[in-house]
């Protein structure tokens, strides 16, 4: 065999199997979740797949027109203005040590209700449903944090792939995998996988509270849709469990080790890539930092602007540092802003984090930003605001790669915390260790994600990867019936022995008394 032919065969052998020209119906969640979905869609588009996106008419994150996809736009009540206004009030409350947990839960519940109503109206539209069926989609790709896409997949009888970390009722693992509360912390508990007795009790209470909220507030919204539109009915939790593949946006470098399932594919950091060159002016600014390096700060896509007083305090701290600062901030320019700080409406975050001059990342703790910090090996000063951000940061703090600063402690702790991360090399060393572990994989997370999407298309689903445990009643799953039978056998034997002994002893005693008389 000639060298050229051998080389060609080796290349073909190394090429992964493909599923050319697939047709995918995408039902994303808006906001920062859209960033995750779009990254995956870009890769699928490059591999020749066609996509149709269901979007809200008032979306400001999911464009109506795109070279990546065609759209189906549906009317959804409410707007982002109301949401952003609430978040601003929520941040102000946190700054003063107050909580708005009830109001936050009501806002989330409203989002589920609004999207549930929108899906019901969509399924009542015969023309739209007919167009979906005529399109002959190969699968539905959806983010189940808000779950109408899950029900749509069931209605259209299509294979289902979830781009997931959060489902409608909490963290996705709790719906599909064994989750012992003795060492798996419930989101929102602020606990790690090392819990003492009282922390385990606390963990159970958090789990019970979340379960009650899910069962009595959120699930009824979706179950009513199932009852109305799905023949034979269904429930949303079972539909999540029937998903063919769950592309989980985490991994065990970032998250705590735990039991999992064969159809759970971990793609944490799939949006990361090698850092590209910075724009010329930004590169000049970064290089001018010299040996002191650069601090990068961003509080995510959902925070339009911090309270002005907080921005003034942060800017004043930055001005006293020898480092240069690149700060993504949309609010008014603080009067205390120093010459060492560059304030931008948008910045190439990945390229900045991957720059060798970057020393610390000041972040709110969103999954995307923390995965990027791990990928590039940059320690994090975390200022959690809402959602899962505190729990995300806790995982990195537990590994010595981040420090958490509560918003209420911003005035007293921001400067000291920054200097601690800059001066103590342990944070950077620990984060670089996490980066090495994350990068040491036979396939990239994106390659895994695309492979399994195409796998579902090639095989028309993946039901062989789903466990039968979901179909078992709770007493059978936990072995209660078996335990009762096993306990009943010796108990029955002992009882019979007692009856036997008492019968013969009593009979003998009775005979003795009769003879004496």
C-alpha cells in the first residue's frame, strides 16, 4: 500500500461519523442561556445542519434574522424592561442586606406561566403545527430551564436533546440521576459535598422546599398543557426523564462528583476556544500594564447597570491599584474612575481572559464566565447576585481558585479581596491546575456535544440509554416492598414459634392443674 493511500485511509479513519443535512427544531431560553445555545448552533450549522428557532416576539437576545437559522416567532406577554427593572431592585436590596426571595420566586413563576400560555396558543394554531409536521424535523433541541420545548417535542413525537444544567424545577441531575442528599448539596443551600450532621439536615430542608415549589407551583402549569394537548396526558418531570440525550453544561472539574446516567453527556466549557488577538487599541492598553497585569470585570449580560454609588466605590478602588482594568459597565461613567481603567459597553471576554497579562477576573458567577475562567486559568473574585451564581462560585472557592464577596460587604471588602487574589499565588496555581484537568480530554466538549446530537439523528433517538427506574413506583425503586417481605419472613417465623411454644406450654399447664384437682 502506497504512503499516500495509507495517509488518506488514516485521515478517513480519524474522521468522526457525521449526520449530513439534519433538520433541527430549536426552542431556546432567552438571555444568557441563548449564548450557550447559539454557540452549539454555530457548530451544527458549520456541519451542514438546518435549524428553525422558536423565539418570542419581544426577544432582545434571539434575532429575528440570522444566517444560522430560520425563525418561528410567537407572541409572549411581558417584556424585558419589567425584568431588568426587577433585577435592579433586587440588586439594591442585596446591597443593603435585604432579600426578595418571594418576589424572585413570583417572577420565575410568571415566566413559566407566560411561556405556558404562549405554547398553548401555538399548539392551537393549526397552520403552525402543520408547518412543523411538514418540515419533518429530525429532533428537538431545547433548554428546559423553561420547558415548553419539552412538551412541543412530545406533541410532535420527535426525539429530544436537552442543552441543560437547569430544568423547570431546579438542577437537572435531581430529575434524572440518583441524588443522595448526604453528600450532594441542593442548589441554594450554600453547601459543599462535605456536610456535617446539621448541614445534612439543612440540605434535606432545602430539598423539601424546592420539591414543594416544583410540585405545587411550577409542574401544574406544564401538566395542564400536557392534559390539554397530549393524547393520554403526561407530566413534565416524566418528559424530562424521557429525553434521549442531556447535554450537561458542567463537568467534574467544576462540579462535585456525583452519580450520573448513560444518556448524560458532560459538555462543561464547550463554548471555550483558544484566545484570539485583541483589537489593536485594546491590546495596547493591556500591554501598557507591564508587570502588574490586568484585571477584567464583568457582571454578565443581565445587569444593565450597577447602582451608581457602588460603581463609584469600585472605580475608586481600581484607581488606587497599579494594575490596568478592563471593565464592562453600561451605567454612567463614575467620577472616581482612574486613568488605569478602561470602561466598555462590550468586550471580547474570552480573548481577554486568555491573554497572558490578565491576573484576576471579577465576575458575578454565571456558568459561562466561570467555565471560561477555568479554561484560561484565571482566578475569580466572585460577587454573586442571583440564580445559581453563589453555588457556582462556591465550587471554585472550595477548590481554592476563587474568593466570594457578598454584595452587602462590597464597601469594606472589595479592595482587600482584590489584593488577596493578586498577591497570593495559590489562587492562580489552583486555577491553573483546574485548567490542566479540564483541557486533558480525548475529545473537546464541543466534539462530544455535536457527536451526540448527530447520534440521535442517525438512530432516531436513544431510548436504549434510558433507565427503567423512572417507570418504577417509589416503593419498588427504594426496595421498600422487598425490605418488608424480608423483614416479614423472620418476624412471621418468630411469631409462629411464640404461638407454638405458648400453645404447648399453656396446654401442659392446663393438664397439670387438672390432675392436681
